[in-house]
């Protein structure tokens, strides 16, 4: 089943909710970056959150970037998403190996360490919106829950999960975000909190083969809810050789001339999808000429 995101409302509009399945998305990222299990889990959680938060954006060209910067061995995670369910991301150090935590789970918090979460929304304004909060648990979901409450003043609950099989391939991945509107009644808040407390884990639900819709049924148990939209989710990078050429031209004629004088082919790597683009000396000369005419 292809990855997708469900957007819904519940309790007569007092709750808005998102849920998604992202197994293929996270597995594609794992393959692209050859991430270790703990980094796959950390990056997969952030990719899942990014996919859901991206579809919260209004404009077709709006972009969301999530940055986790910590003092743990992974150093940092970066995810970018658009409003159509496309998401991409990378870890600064993809091959971190750590022993399991005290619960016998992958030690995402240990890999990330303490630090900050940055949320950047580029909505076509002169300046992007930037929100920053300190990491609370470094488990990603709780940190985003805190971000929504502290930076956007929206009471929310975020659940994220990535489960690996014995061969370290992604078995299942997904999550949910539920948010209370300002006019939410106390009884709605209490029931929602009770539902979330009773949820074992996102991965336990997904491992049973349940869909995002069924995940929402658990989280929104006791509420009438309406599915507003279903969107495809996927790991997708929009890099191409033309974009890399533009980036090389932007570094300046001096740097291009130095590359040419070395007389060697260069290779440029895309951080997001780990694809390499090769440029011969002749191609660099053409770029130099274009830079000279600019």
C-alpha cells in the first residue's frame, strides 16, 4: 500500500487531525543515505512529521523545513516538505550505532542529544517564519508537541513511530497529529487526552496492519469525525543537474576557475537524496562562461 496522509476534523470542528503511513518514504530515505537503525528511526520520525506538517501549509509553493540540532552523535537532522505530501531529508551523521535504551528500544534521544528544534515556513513572504524551541526529550514527537504549544499556541499531541525488522529494513512507519481549536470544550479535551493516554504506541497499531484511518479511529474514539482529504505521501527530491549548475555558477567565477585549473572532474552531492552529479572540465568551462556573461 502506497504511503498517504489523512486529514480530518472531529467533534464538530473542535479537533483537527492528521494521520499517515510512511513506510515506503522512510525506507527510501534509509536506502538513499544507508542509515543505521537508530538514525533511520530518528530521521523517519521527522520525515513523518514533516509530511503531515507540510500539508498544513496553504499555498502550492509553500515549503516547510524542520531542523533538529543536538549535541548527540547524529549531530543534526533536516527535513523539507511541501503542501502536496512530498518530503525529503537527511542526517548529518547517518551511520551512528548505539546500544538500546533502558526500555530495549532504539535510543533516538541518545543519538540526537540535547539541543534545539527549528521550524521554518517559507510562504512566499519577504522573510520566512522561523520558530525555535529547546528539545524536551529528543524523541521528536514530544518535541513537536511542545513546539506547537509553545511557539504556535496550539494545544496538540504528536505521535510518531518507525519499526525495523531483523534485517534493519523499515517494517512500518507513520504517525498522527491532533490539534484542539481555541473553542474546544472541556469534555472534548478530557476525552481526547484519555484516548491518547490509552494508545500503546503508533508502531504497535501499525504493526497490526491498521491504516491511518483506523489509527484516527483509536485516537478519536467517541467522537464523530469526518475525513476531509487524503493525499499521497512520498520521499521526493527535486534536484537535477540544471539546479546544480545554477548552484555552481552562484559560487562565483574565481572558484570555478580554480576548479578548471585543477584539471579534474568534480562531483557534487545532493544532501537530501544523496545523488551525485559529475561535471567534466569542459562542462565547468561552459559554466564559467555563463557566469562571465551574467
